[in-house]
C-alpha cells in the first residue's frame, strides 16, 4: 500500500438505501482509510465520474462498486461506458449485485468488469462479503491513482 | 457463497518463471478452503499455448483464473495480458497481475489493458503468503467466476 495516508475514494452505485447503508457501515470499520460516495442511479454515477454539474469538485474514485439493476441507466450500460472511456477505464469496477444469472456474470466479464460478486441476502454474509472486498481491494491490491 | 457449490475444482493458471515464488504460491493455494488445481506456465509463450490448447497442450483445462507475472522469458507478461484481453475466447477469464514491479507505468498500463487486479509481490515470505491467501479468499470464495 502506498496511498501515503491519502484515503481511498470509493464510488458505490446502489439504489437500495438499506444495502448502501450496510456497505457504508462495513467500510467504516476498514483498516484502510476510505471515503465512500454513493450514487443512486446510473446517470448520477456517470455524472459523478465525469464531474458534471453539481459533481464538478468530486474526487476521482479509486474503486467502483456497481449494482447491475439500477434506475435511469442500467449498471450494464454504466459498466460499458466506464470501460470505453479512456479517462475512466483504469478504475477497477467490482459488480455487486443480487443477480445470480449466468448471463449477467458472463456479460459483465466480457464488458470488462474487474470482478463479479453476488450480494448475499443474509446480513452477516453481506458484511463478510464487503469486508472481503475491502481486504483484497484496499489492503492487497495496488490501485492506480492517476 | 456460490462458488462453493461447484463440484469441479477451480482451475488456476499460474504464469511465473521464478521457482521460489511459484512454489510459495502453489503451497498457499494447496491449503485453500476451496478445491483448486494449479497449472504452472514458466513463460509467456507457454501460457498462451496452454490457454489456446496448442500442440502438446491439446487437453489442457481452461483456467477459471489466471495469476500473471509481468517479467517473463519468451514473451513478456504485458504482451500476454494484451493477447488474452484481445481474444474473444479468453478475455472473460480474470487475470490478476502478481508482480515484483512497483513501476507506476506497469500499474496504470495493466489496468488500461484490462488486468482484473494488480498485486505487488511482497519480498517478505509471510506477507507473500498473506497476499496469496487474500487472492484465494477473494477470487475463489467470494467472486463469481465466469
């Protein structure tokens, strides 16, 4: 880790307030300092990433956690847009979704998702999954800060 | 977590020319909770031959996960990554770069070329094993592989 004390910026794209709150709680206890930003739909996520409108001053995220089923603009489209954008495609995108469909899994990897994780319904399992994402992506992985 | 439901072992392709690093990685994966089979390729050319089932590798299993060193003889890991991610039959397979390189250019380039994650090899053996364990925990227990 060479984040040099700078917190890791995470963008969570999630329309379910309960899941967003749980993710925030799990990340609050993380070893590595991080700031969680939440976008509640696909349009807002891309506006945040492209610093449009009210998002002009937001930091560029180091990691994106992306739900697939989102209002306004679907997570699959958001993923495709991110991975086709030269300014954004280096940012790891972890899909975090309830969908267990093999089609969603295969399609997400083809669209360059960095990893695909299914949300467990059970609360304890959900927290365990977020902690595992935190441990691997914040403590082990080198993220690309550019 | 659903990968546990798989009956078949998870096939891991380790592309590593350093015998010590390979032995440590194999040892850590042997102790993993989830049944897995590690196949070792000691050069970039061998890795692609296994992935494309060329010649003597006609019966090779298709890996579910690739751990890729960058500095390799007979075709560099950077080229191997580009070839995997440009190949419609291979690009869905997650590639975790595991390298001694701390160069910022390697980090950014790897993500731009769609590496799924970038991990630097700790020099310390204990930290090295922890990194492999974390890769195993996240990619074999939490992630849904394609």
